[in-house]
C-alpha cells in the first residue's frame, strides 16, 4: 500500500481533507529549501509536492516561474532534487512526497534511471504537467510498474468524453486544476468546485485534490469541505520571494502552512 493511499485512507477515517503543499526544490537555495521541506509535515502538510526546476514551466504563473529561476540560478539539478528527497526521508518515512514538473528534465536524466533513482530516494508519485495519456508508455506505465503513483491533472475544459482517457492509468489522487490558466490565478467559485468534484467522483474512486488560486486559511477551509485535498503552492512560494533572508523564508513558509493547516483540519468540525 502506497504512502498516498495510506494517508488519504487515514484522513478519510478522520473525516478531514489533506493539505497538499507545493514548493520548488532548491528555492531560494539548497539548504533553505531542505529546511522548508523538512519542516512542512510538522507545520501541518499532509502531502508534499516538490517542484523539479525547469527553464520553461509553461503551466506556472509568475510566482513559481521566479522560484524556478532562483533555484536554477543556485545550481539546482534533478540529481540534487533526488538527493533532497533522500535527506528528507532520513527523518520522515510517512509523509507522501510527489515530484511535480515537466518531462524534459526527466528525459534528459534518462527515464529508466530516473524512475529507479526516484523510487530508491523515497518518492511516492509523479505529476508531469506536459505528458498526456497518449504518451503513457513514455513514463506513466514504467513508473507505475516500479511502484510510483502517476497523478493526472484535470481542468474545467476536460469534458466527459476526454475525462476517462485522462483518468485511465491515474493513481494516488486526481489533481483538479480549478481554473483554466496558470498557477496563482484567480480562484474558482465554490459552486464550480462542488460541481467539479461531483463530476470527477462519477468517473473515479481516487481522492480529488483541488488546486490553483487557494491562498488563505479561510479559502482552504471552504474547499476542504468539498474535496479530499487542498493544494496550495503560489502563496507559499511568495513567502520565499518576499523574505529578507533564509531564516525569514523558512519561517514565512512554515508559518503560512500552519495557518492553512488549521483551516483545512478544522473545516468539517461541527
């Protein structure tokens, strides 16, 4: 049983949603990024998405684009990102960790080598934004054969004819991008989110996590009442961008994570 399956099952028993946090590996530098990564579970993150820096993150808005630039400027590589996961796993064997990014760095690294190294490092799943189901054989199928979950993105423009194709081979959870556009964009209405979750649940038994545009504990709590997971990325990354020094970056990210966790974890309490 995978860490993702176990975590979502535990949360279902507790009748609460997961807080899924996103940060970019190596942002603003390796040591600070690792300190943030190690601190996220205690600050309330139930699942961690760790971004693999890339020069052309086309689905990401300005905040995460800048995070990629900062990380790459400080020589973050895919090998260093996997090393970061190994160091995280040395102190945490229970929190699910998913690598999120684009196929180009994986292809350059070597798909078979990447899958083996990611599994050995303690990665639980992959979100690869630019690899559609038509290319399952390129990464999805061999990754799942090695025991890595492959998480798909669905969007408001994924219609009922396309949805089963997107969901085929999906595992871990389904990531619903609640707005058509880039990360950090304006949030969808709760009515839209509720309708989207209901539609997805007609097509899959996987947990449904909602992301894009969630920035405050109050908004996170309102989404947590409707979905199995709440994904927050840009708001956390902006804490790094606005920090005057590494310690402030760590405190900013983990402080906001605690506030978001409080919102998500209390959302369904009477």
